[in-house]
C-alpha cells in the first residue's frame, strides 16, 4: 500500500549499523595499542576489527533482538515424564554464543596478550547482547580455580579455552569445547557464602563427594560443568578438617548419565533476559573436590576476581554503546534550527557522558594488561584496583545509559531503539559478583591485609604526578582518607570511589587527548561539576570530546 502524503519520514537518523564497533571506539583501540606487544599488535587489531564488524552488522543486531524477544524456557521433564532439567534457547542465542566462543572470548589464558585482546573483545561483544557474556565470562574465569588441580586442569582447560561451541549435553570428554557456570550464593546467605548450608559427604574414591542442598543463583545452568561451594562436615572428613570447600559438578557424568542437577525455576530478571539464571537443588549430586577442604573461598577467588573484571568490562561496553547511540542520533537529528550535536547544552551532555565512558574503558583495559603481565607488582595492583574499579565503573553505568537514552527523547523510550534493553541491563553488573558494599569492603580488606596492594596502586597513580594540579590535589585528598582509619567501614564507598577516580585520572592524563584529560580532571577531580550530566564547566573543548566519541558508520 502506498504511503500517504502525511507520512513522509524526515529528520530521523539512520540506524547505527554496518560499522566496526572496535575501530570506531578510539579510546578502546588506543588502549589495545598501548597494552599490546608490537610483535602481535597487527594480529590483535585484525582479530578485534573482524569481531567489531560482526558486532556492528545488521544480522547480529537482529539475532540480539530475537534472543531477547524469545527468552529461555525451562523443561524439567521430557514427554515421557523423565526428569531432564534442560533449558531451551532460541536459535539466535546459540548463534551469538557460538560467535563469542569462536572469537576467543574464553581463551585469554592461552594466547599472547590474551587478557587484553579478550578484554577488548568482551567490551565489544557486550554491546551486541550482554546476556551471552555471562557464560563466556564464567567459562573464562573458571580456569584459575581448575588450575589448582593439575588433573582437572588437563581434562577441562583445553575445552574451556577452545574456540569450538558444542551445545549438546554429553560427557565433557567427548566434546571439543565446553562451558562453565558457577553456584555460590544460597537464599539464606547471599553474598555471605560462609553461611552456605549445602553439604558435601565424601565417597570412597578420594576427592569425590555427594552434595545435598541448593543454590539460589546458578549462573548459566545449561553449562557442562559448575564450580560450587559446599560445607564438608568435620566429622565426615578423613583429615578432620572440613569446612567450606570448592567442588566441580559436571552436568553429565563420564558414563553418559545425567548428574542430579534439579532446576527448580529460572529467574524472571529485570534485564539480561536472554540469559538463564536458575535455582538448583542437589540431592546426591556427584562432585569432585577442587583445592583443599576448608579452602573453598581461597580456591574460587581467582574465578571471582576474573568475573569482577568482566563486570567492569561489561559496564564499560554498555556505556560505550549508549554513548555511541546518543552521539549518532544527535549528529543526524535537527532541532531548533540546527543539528542537536551542535547545540551547546546537548554538546555538554554528550561530552560528559563520553568522559565517563572513556575513563571506564581506560581503567578496565589497564586491569586486563596487569593480568597479562602476571608479575608480583601487577598482582598486588589487581588485588586493590579490581574491587575499586568494579565498584565505581558498574555504579556509573546506569546513570550514563539512562541519560544517553534521554538524548534520543521519546525515540529512546521505544523498544525498537535498543536503548530500553541497555537501560534494563545497566544495573546488573553492579549487583553481580558482589554488590557495591561487598566491593567497598573488599577494598578495605585489601588495604588492611595487603599493604603491597596500596603501594602498587599509588605507584600507578604517581606516574602522572605533576601533570595536572587537580589530579595531584585529589591524590592528597585520597591520602587524607587513608590516614584517618577511624570508622573507616562507614566511609568505604567514599574511599573506593576516590581510589577509582584517581586511577582513571592518572590514566587519562597520561594517555588521553588533552581535551579529554582536562575535562575529566576539571569535573571529576576538581569539583567543577553538578549533580547531573551536562554540567561541565565553561572553557573546555567539548566539541573535540564529543567528536572523539562519535561512531563512524
């Protein structure tokens, strides 16, 4: 049917599609250049650009829409009444997850510059459909825990770091690639995992147990294996130790039979709807111990650190996509006699959002580079910087995404724009892997127990000493916070925030264009900023800040 004369469409921006999500992100591309050895840089750039072009394609964007419009469904029984406890996903989900696996997003541990290239890819991929990032993150993060047991590592790590996606539930030994999930929290304890009540009873075969209990949140329940925490009663332990212990729970046993893994329901979540999170019951579930009895938290902490970094990366990716959409819209949309992007007040808003996005990207990639280095100094740096970054970056995500959606006006409130999906996703990483208070308290724990961690962070910040007076003053204020430890727990969030801002400021002063560093230091460190976005002070080169953040399609 022909359109009516009153339905001529004008002044609408073209879709942001058909572009390279990686190379269009100048802050990300420069961070990769900065943290990658020259001998593999061309390879890494080519790999990330290929992923960026896929991420920016119309095909993958359509798959993302389909995966969200058709969320996973729980099937507890088959047609004959047999218990199967499976999760059905739309084909688009499998296509997206397979693409993420084939792109090496679980393989940081086996390649040169593995963590930097994988972190950049993860940041790009989270802009397509963040739901698939959960199983990718869990699979990647399980490797450090499994490496505490050489036998388990030999059996599982090659499959977890594989680029082959195999969706079928069968023994892991028969699969070219495998996925991992995690179950730590229980309904009575939440983040206090030491309050867990799931019990592990040892079997005759050394290192094997039967689990009885529940998990309130089980991430990626369709996976091939899971790391879980359970209590070993001291009376049941041959060594008399007992306590909270880490276990590997395979989904399918070596003989092909299904392990007892009773899915009670899938969580009906605010966002992340394409991904399944489940409540699961263990009732004589076979498990293999990972690490020593009573050392469950110590064993699994490497997984937790890796997933916390992924939370920061995921939030940085969501912010980047929201800012890209806002700048793209305002570049094409006209109002009040000109382009929105040229209006001083809108330019202030966009520049303010862009600063937050670039600072998050710079800090997250710096943490990934420290993972690649692996030295004692960098490990100490990560111990304090990861919880501080996880706390601050994930906290900034929701206000950035919501403000970016507002830049599109009513268009940003409509599902077809994609912004509502980003808005629903934006609080998730702040809650996952320990909410804000957990991260702030972990910052205090690192300060109190590992003085080398503070020295490493201050050394990093100090590399920009003297380059900007506002950064120097912020560092002095940070020292004042650290010097007054009376009632410090009540100030833990303030301390984590100041540490993260100082780290971001140091990185931007050293590596970002002067106009970006100047605007960040003036607003975030110098105090010349209001309580909402779009309140940057006069005298800054905001046009250059906005242009730097514009995705070139």
